[in-house]
C-alpha cells in the first residue's frame, strides 16, 4: 500500500495584502512556477511581486492556482567584526 498525499490549493491573497510578503503558485505550460516576494501591485488582472533580488515579476491573475501571505525571512546573523 502506498501513501497518497493531496493538497488543497487555496488563494488567500487579495489586493489588500499589498506591501506584505507572499508566495504565489501559477500554472505555466511546463507545469507550475512559484514566486516569493513582496506584493507590490494588483491592477487589471496583473499581480506584481518584487523578489528579494529586486526583480519585479508580473503574474496574470488568471494563472494563479494558489497564494498566501508568508512571514518575513529570518534575520541574517553576521559575526561581529574584530
């Protein structure tokens, strides 16, 4: 007997989440793509997400299959300089 796992895809992000960190999964011809970053815009069916490296990703709202607000990444602990 093999275990089966199934997830429920939920879209739990709205335009009111602009400025918050989100993860968005979208359908693409090759499968699915995930984008994590700050939600910067949501206008006329296009969602803007700014990734950590500064890249702006524009996502067609119609391609989104799951999305949620996620916590900020943990702070980086840097050793004190000597």
